[in-house]
C-alpha cells in the first residue's frame, strides 16, 4: 500500500465524465469511456489510454465490458467464468452462490492514469451507502469485495501470451513488487474457518494491514473502517469501500474487471466439519482500460520497434497507507 499523499502515477488525468456516477442506471445503459494521450509513452511515441465504466448494476453473470484483448472479446466471459477458472486451478474447493441484489447504493469515482512507462487507471473508488439489511442479508462487516478480471498482463510477469480470465486475488499478484510488500509477504488467512456445528453464517472481516493481503478467493485488500474519514481524490472514504489502481505496460496492455460485493462462509455439518467453502456474490461495478499506440508514419517504424523492447512490468495497487 502507498502513502495517501502520493500520486499513483507521475501523471494523472481526471476522467471528469466518469467521476461520481450514481449506481442507479438501467441495465441497458451505454458504457462510458474517456481517452487520454501520453506523448512520450516510449521513445517519444504517442500512446492512448481509454478507460471504461459500465453505469449499470452488474452481477455474477454480466459479461465484462466488450472490445478485443488479443483476439478475445471480454463480453463473452463473466465473473462466473473467472471464478470457475480460478476454482479449477485451486482444487475446485469453493462454491459460488449468486446472492442477488442488496438494498444499498454504490457510487464510483474513476480516474485515468498516464505515465511514460505504464497507463491504465489512476484509481477507482467504489463507495457503499444507505445499507439497511433485513432478514438473512449480511451485515456490513460481513461484506467483502471479490473481483473477476480479463487481462493480458499479470502484476509479476507483465504482458503474457494469452489473456487471463480469473479472479483478482493474492495468488494472481503473488511475487509482484509494490503495495508495501503485500504480495511478497505471506497472505492473511480468511477469518472464520472454524465456525462450529451447522454453520451457514458468513464470516466477519476486519481490514487488511498496510502491508498485508487476504488469501484467495476474495480481493486482496479490504479496508473495513480503517480509513474512514480520510480523503482521497476528493472522495471521503467510508466503511468497506473498494479501491484499485490497475496499470499495465505500453503499448497494448488491456484490463477488464467486475468488482462484486460478496460474503465468505465455511458451512459445516453437525459434527463441525467444514463441508463447503462458499463465496456468495451480490451486485457490483464493471470497468477497465485499454492501451494502444498511434500508428506512426513509415520513418518512425524503426523507432517503434526499438521502443517496444523496453516495456516495464506492472506496479499496483493497494490504497495508499494512512
């Protein structure tokens, strides 16, 4: 995690048309986008950074924002696809449950991020408001964030041969630098793994530490009330907000994400043995970015070929530590 006062990238451009959208738009609403340019993304070449936000309520089976990522249309996949791929690679020990829509409001602020080495998002902040749970709905301290993604790079490896469709977890970022060593330190075990007999109650979560990250399958960083009242990019941080700052190497990194509210439960039988690890997901936010390079005139082609050799790896992404 990084210090609140420091910008995530050296150059930041606020996507004004995307800032502060209320999460009440109909499901057929048009995806919002804004494009920025970086005149010297590599050896003086001009690159573009397009950020996207779907101003609609999305869920487990909503397709990612469309486009082309190395020939793959992200819209053909969903959070459920990402979960299935992750689960298959981690022993198929988890069950995904679609919990529907909770009675709350979500608002999002998203900023484009540009720099000479990487582009993407300066940050995205999702805030929760007006939650009034009833009946079997989880309490606020039981809610966490889980994120599915489609990306053609990973935090540790940079650009990869084929797009990754998986959950955005500690395992996905393991070994990468930044975030105060969160991905080189051991992950923090999910709470509530010894719940007693006949359990179906979701676990209660506290925030991760400034140098810690929760283990799979939830999003590595959860904040609880730890940063309540802090202000970041003119947003007053509240309980259980979501934060990410994904950025990838020029010229053609691409990233799509669906961040969903979720709960974790370790269901047990009468003897207290865990019979099922359950991730229940609710509504959330779909966003992303695509990087590209302007088509050069013929004399610049040789310069471009040289520049592409020098791509750097990703740095991201926990909220700056207070």
